[in-house]
C-alpha cells in the first residue's frame, strides 16, 4: 500500500509541538536545548528559518520512500553538526587544548567568538535533531530512528571523540594507537549508515550486530572505551 507523502506544513507543526514537549521534558539536556531556543524570539526565528529549509528538503520529495531517505540523511547531518560542541562540553579539555580543537575546526576565528558561535549552532542543530528524530520515530514510525540511530550516534560520538583526541597533545605512541582505530570506526559508521538507508539490508545487518554484541555465558558486554585526552599541568 502506498503511503501519502508528508507536506511541509505538517512537518513544521510536528516540529513545533516537539519543541514545546521537549521544554517540559524530564531529560535535562533536551529540556535545556528547547528552552534556550524558545526563550529568545530572535533565536527562535533563526531556528525556525533554518529548520524550515531542512523540512523543505524532505517535503519536496513527492514519494514516501524518497521522503524517508531525505529525512534520514538530514538527521545524520544534524547529528554530525552538533558533535563539536558536545565534545567541548562533555570532555575535560580546557585552556590551550580546547583552543587547539576549535582552531582545527573553525580556523580564523577568535577563541571567544568561536565558542559562542559553536554553542548557538549546537542549540539549533540539537533542536532540529530532536524534531527530525520525532518525525522519523513517531510520525513516520520508521524503525531505523529507534535503536539503529541510537547505535549510530554512539559510534559517531566515539569516532569524533577519538578524532579530537588525536589533535591535541599526547605522546606519539598514544596518538598512533588511537589513529589506527579511526579507519575501523569510520568503516562501522559507513556500514550502519548504508544499512539504515537501505531497508532491505537493514534488518539482517542490525540483527547480526545485536548478536555480536550480546553477552553470552559468563561474559558481559563492556562499555566502549573512552579516549579522553590527558590533562596537561
């Protein structure tokens, strides 16, 4: 049975409702993002303009399947776009090391300007990510927006954190061993992204990954290692 494509107006209504819901969420980070967007009319208008363009990229596709693919691709870009500030916020990197990371990703900007601008970008992208995820999981009800997307986000966070740790002061041995893991993580990310964009392939791939990560016998699933940079005194 063919499903009817979603128009731009509905995508925007669903998004606005999701922001309001997030502002009352028990998830502190989600609530903070939504409230920072809502509390300032200028910030809200800028977010709304940017989000409207994103939703046009979905709504302009007239076929249901093409819309889902566009929505997934948009969600991937938003997830990637908010990663830098998340890393700066969640890591313990401070001072010159933090400046070094920002200079790598945002060359030519002063440190203070780069931090402020990156925080603003993070808020807008994180808010749009909440909305795109809601549309995919609750409106479209595509299974890829549930556990598979969460797994992809975990892998991408690990990849991005590891990449950043290679940019800042560590010994050659540490940097070399970490850099050796980057191609493997990138390959895993490509596999997950391809599987999520290809419904025919997704389920077997996801089931196989779940089986590989399932605890068996006396074994327990271990948390993925964190590669936080060492502090310098």
